[in-house]
C-alpha cells in the first residue's frame, strides 16, 4: 500500500503519532494500522484502554511499535513527567482507531477519567477518530450528537464503513478501511500543494457605508469564513490575496491583505487585482445599499422622523462573473428562507462555477459562529449538503471543489 510522498521523503517520515486503541472487536485491525503507519515512516506511541487490552495484548503493539505501550493514567516516565500530559506535546497527531461509542462520549463530554480521554483533552495537535461499533449504536442520536460536537471542535472523523458487522448485522459501524485512515492522517500531516500556481482572490467580512463621521450601515459578518478560506488556500500553495472589510481577525501568515471599508472600495480593490487572479471567492457580506448623501458632520437629533435616501451599490460578483475567462468563480449566498432555490438563481445570474449557500438564520451556521452548515451548488445541478463543520473544514471542502473544477476545465481545454 502506498500513500504518496511528502517533500520527497516517505510520507510520514519523522512524524510522531499517538495511536489510541479502545475496546472494540476491531482492535485487532489497529495492529495492521500500526504496521502501515510505521512502514510509512511514522514513530508510533500506542495508548490502550483497559477494555482494548482484553482484545489484543499490549505486547503485540509494543513489539511492532518498538516502544512501551501506555496503559496507565497514573504512570510516570523516567523523568517523572506524567505521560498522559507530556505525550501529546511531543506528538504531531492523535489517532484513535477503533473509537468506541463510550470513548467518543467521553471525548465529547471532556472527561479525563482514563488514559485516552486525558490524552484527548491534553492534545493540541490534530485529532482523528475512526469509530467502530454496532450499527444501531452508531445510528443512536446520542452517538451522532457526540460526533457532531467533536467535528465542530475540529476533530476529523473517518468512517465508519458500511458492511457486515461482528454481530452478523449489515450496516454502518465497521472500522474505516486502513487505506482511508492512512489517507486522512497523511492529508493532515503532509499538507497538499494542489493549489500551487493558482492566484486566489478572496473577499471577506462586511462592508461599512458611512452615514456620518460616527455612524454607518453594515452587514452582519465576522470575516471568519473568508479568513479560513485564505488560510487554507495559502497552506495549499496558492498565492492568496485577501480583500477584507472591517474585521478583528488576524490575517493568516503568507496572505497578502488589502483592507477596505466600503463596498465601492472593495469593488475597486477586487477589480484592481482581478487580472492576476485565477480563482475568485467572494465570501464578503457586501452592503447592497449606501447612503446617497453621507453627512460631513455628525447628524443631530431632531424630534421628527428621519428618512435616509439609499442608493444601490454595484454587485461586485456580477461584474466579475461577466469577465470570467478561464477563472474559477465561487460565490456565497446568505439566505434566511428558500435557501437552495435562491442560491441557484444567484449561481446562474452571476455566472458562477460554484455557490456556497448558507442558511444564516441558524445559530451555529451563521455569521459570527465558528462553524458553518452549507450546501454547495454547481451549474450542472449538483447539490452537496455538508454537515455542520468548523469553518476551516468548510474551506477545505470548497477548495477541494475548486481543484476538481480546475481539472475539469483543463481536461476540457485539452480535448477541445
Ligand atoms: N455580492 C457582491 N456585491 C454585492 C452584493 C453581493 O459581490 N453588492 C456577492 C457576495 O459577496 C456573495 C454573493 O454576491 O458572494 C451573493 O450575495 P448575497 O448578499 O447573498 O446576495 P445578493 O446578490 O446581494 O442578493 P440579495 O441581497 O437580494 O439576497
């Protein structure tokens, strides 16, 4: 089995992984997983729950990993450091495979009453879980809610696969294929550079339209989605330009930031850099109107109602769509009702390759939250409803689509 190369080396050379094994019949498959991880060059420290040790002896893992296996929450190593706290700091990734319903519940509750849950809490590096359990257990709302919670914290969940389970029942609950687990681990530890050569222009945040020197009209937006896209794009090798409306967020390293305030400034900045952009992603929540006559000095209070005259702002994305060329153009649609139909209309009207439809009326999938629940729509009628995910993960999925769109466009050119 091969998982590609990373910087010209064996995929996981020099990477330190903690492999947590919990008490499922699939624990024997963790032995094969350990072999694949070490074959790919990783150094693996295995940690087992008590029940896992009933399925496979720690000696098996110790022999194959050439390291002592962690089994005890209270064990100290030679330097008298507590291993469950010290170990995650030296590791690049924490992988739990198989992860039982019980271990998933403990992680989701933030418990720390056994070795693995303590390791989970102490870990600041990427965490991957590969659940394995009976189908009915996996489908139970308690397990589903726990997995959703863990995903929103950034934990990557691989599988489970569907097939015949230990009970003889057919359904979801089998440990994911070892190749799929390896693929996820490799992706996290060896970032892709599949956007190198692309220049990605992203707009983010709100715009502010001045009424007077102390007041403005604006849109609700934190910029988190656009900043997450910029972070992911630069990590994947793209030259990344971020045109940002007012936001408190720190721009990701390596990203060129252009700060703007109004929709007109955002338009000017985006059009100014359009010639070099090969991908445009408009995540900004642009104010559709601006005051027709902003006051030079502060408006004073009167006893009569005040009527504001507003004029429409230009639709930046519409203008960009009209001069698309070979660019890939991605828009967002913030909706509060009839989400998919309205987003489809915007996709067509603005000549986009992809639109990210977002129901902003939902508390956890809206403007200021850390997570987002979106539907990706394409001009061919493709509808991909993503689960509630951290914004960085949503960004990853959007850029995965950008990469496939690029392949399709290039394929089309070669054939044409
Ligand atoms: N957009 C833009 N310029 C504007 C308004 C919107 O570039 N003046 C972009 C947004 O950045 C987003 C997409 O167009 O990518 C859709 O924005 P949205 O606010 O959902 O829709 P609108 O086109 O403004 O339509 P409406 O407000 O009527 O829903």
